[in-house]
C-alpha cells in the first residue's frame, strides 16, 4: 500500500527509527511493525485480516471517514483512504479491496 503522512513531522517520526523512539518511546516497535504491515499490504482488505491490527472504520463527527488500527492497548494509528473519489461498494460502505493508498493522520490514545 502507498502511504503518505498528514505532516512532514509525522513522516519523519515514522521513517526514522531514532525519531520514532523519541516520539513514541516504548511503543515505537509496535508502531514500526504496524506501519510495515500497512506498507506490505496490497490493499486495506489484507490489514482487515490481521487480528491484532483490529482495523476498523471510525464514527462520530471528528473521525467520520477515517479508519484506525491498534498499536497497543489504547493506542491507535489513524488514517484515511487517499482516493478521490473513495472506493464505495454498492451498499454504500468503503470497498476495502480497492483501498491501496492511505494518509496517516495521527497516532493517538483512545479516541472514545
């Protein structure tokens, strides 16, 4: 999957191991693993099949249209499909088989 980042700072943190540890401390290895999972996947459908990733669509006004994967406990990596228009199935849901390009928005603690 093709990955872009919302900010250059986030990109630097994600792509430089030293910066990753500086930004995310003990969670850095899990963040790196999840990013590697995302990069290696042919589409979002593959990520949906990784049980530990717990990939899911978000709801609510602040995160509508976004998805998240679990890093650890309450920590989530939030991203959105980077397609225009977004691939939609006949039932109106996101077509995960067609999502091959994402933008990482943030790494956060539980957003609920």
